[in-house]
């Protein structure tokens, strides 16, 4: 079993998560990392970001086997899925580990064809405020509270799957979840950039819906999720 980890990291929002992300996934037997770096604000060179990943460990002892892919331009989840599926189609590894930069999967061992996870929100201890900035200290201690604050109906997503699979959405592959055991996924989404990120997504997704951009199954972009987060965070700020 060989594993390629794939992820898409928004440089406009999530730089401070990278050190914690790489530390976490270095615990596992990952053969190759393929990271898409996205910015819609400024052009960049991927060479400037290799230093963020220098302490990654792979199954090739002493070697960092990593591909950084540049995506300069407006982010949307349809284009992200297309990029992910192209990576999966061309991979030499037998399995894919899919993780957003704010998702820390808690594996005991990675030795099953399919591994599914349950997203659990991690929150900071702050008086009347849901988000906080991230520093270099232990991220579990920065966000010690476990919750379901996001209020999602379905919090289950594929974590590891054969590279013969394809993504239908960020949380769905061609095979459906069928009651298999779940691992916990610590979801560090409540950072100080969450409001700006959600506002940007709402603006972009609303426009793309009006322009007629659709998923393969005809679904529109979900603007309700972004609006729910915006409302939640603005209400939280009002309490301070």
C-alpha cells in the first residue's frame, strides 16, 4: 500500500496552519505529498513556499517527496475538484489520503482500502468569541474544545481511498459510506481568518451561481454554509 496525500491550501487565509498540518501528517506513512497552493490576491512562486514543508517526513527515509502545484486565481470548489481528480488519475500510488489544511485525521494505522472520518470542530477557550489567531504552540491546546458548532447534517467524509476512485464533491467519492468504523477528524476551522474567508466564498459563489456554473450533477454552489458562518461569527463578535 502506497499513499499520496493531496490537499489545497489557501495562501490568502491558512498560512499559519501549515506548520501544524505538516507536523501532524508526518506521523503517518505517506509516500508522496501533492499540495495545491492557491491565491486569488497575488501572484507567487511556489519555490518561495517549500520552506513551509521542509520538516515533512515520508516513507522514503531522509527524503521529502513533495509536489507543490501553483493555482493563481479565484478559488472555487468545482475547479478544486477538477484539479484533485487530475492528480488522482495520474498518481502512481495505490491510495489517496484527502485532507484540507484544517483537517487533522486521527489514524491508528492506515492499512484499509477505505477509511472514513467524522469532522469534529475544535474551538478555542475565549470569552464570547468563537475564533482565535493561530500561533506556533500546540494546536490542540489552542483549540481544546470539541463540538459540532458547524451544525452540519452530514459530517462524514472519505479520508483514505483507492486511487481508482474519483471525487464527486469534497465529501463524496463514487462509493458511498456504508456504516464502516469512523476515525475522528479534528477540524480547526474556527481561526481568525474564517470570517473573511466565508465572506469571500459567499461573494464568489453567489456570482458563479448567477453565471450558471454547476457541478457535474447540476448542483449549485452552497452559499448557505458561508452565510451561516458569517452570521454566527458576527453574532459572536457582538457578544464581546
